[in-house]
C-alpha cells in the first residue's frame, strides 16, 4: 500500500523558512516523479512544485519560484520542500503527491494526508 | 494558465439518485483530465484519470466522459459514502484544478 507521510509544518512568521519532508513507502520511489500541491479554503488546490525520479529536473509554480526548492533523497525514499521567505499567502495544507510516471506528467496518483503551514505574525 | 470551471457549485441529492458533475476548461486539455474526491479532513483521492479511466479500486458507479473542453463525472447511484467534494484537474499544460462541486445530502 502506498504511504506518503508529510511532516515539518507549523506556525511561522512572514520571512521565515521551513522545510517539509515526505516519507514514502509501499512503492518503488525511484520510479516516480513527485510533486507538492497545496490547498487553501479560499484558493482551493494549487500545484507548487515537481521533481523527476532522478532529481535531475525540477519545476515550480510562478508564485513560489526563487523562494521554494524541491529535492529528494532516493536512498531515504524522502521528498523535501525547502520554503524560504514565507508569506501569509503561503498558508495552506501541503500535500506530497506521487506521479504515475517517472517523468513529470502531473498524473497525480496518490496523495499524503498533508501538513499544515501557517504564516502569520 | 488553463482555468477549469466546475458546475454546479453544490449538488443536493438523495442516496440512490444519479449525480452529474461538469468541468469546463478554458482551452482544450485533450483527454488529460482527472477527477478527485475529497472528504472533510482527508486528502484528495483519485477517481478517474485521462477523462474516463477508473483508478484502482474505484467502484464502477463512478464514470467519466468528455474530451477537449467539456467533461462530466457521473455517479450512477449515490451511496452514503459518496457525499463529498469533487475536483477536476488538468495536466495538459501546467497543472490546474477546478474550484470543486460539493455533493450534499438532500
């Protein structure tokens, strides 16, 4: 059974940094691209960033480009999202999402339970 | 950016009734459209991908159709566990999601 367990969320102030982690199990991590998708009550679901199976190619939504960095450690079956210069509008539940394919097809097959990030002074 | 518009925003139906949900794209997404179900406090769950393919373990009362800009999710006979919010999602270009349709008990 696919399991994606996010951690690292919390309450931070504007301008702060936070690193999210996603521990993956139940599938061959090295055969799948991964993404982060966030959800807010007001704006709904938004794709944030994605990474191919090797980690050699990454993509970002314009809203986070230059502030967020996605990475993965295939030896540890773990996905990361380093979030810097956080803003109030980054407040959301962040989901770790498994792609159906090794390349970034954005075919979102399985989702973790999410971790809440709140950016507030 | 491709905008996905879902209608209606809310659908009030009784168990056993048929539910028809619509998703319209601002430009063609070919057949690269998926449907997700989300219940309160839970993550989205994939129901349908590539417009009409049921994901693993999804009951056959769920079906998807459409191509280009107009898509439909049909639930043939609502079960109590089907009352939830449903989102469409396109991956033809940079991924985007619709605003959701809430299926509530009448």
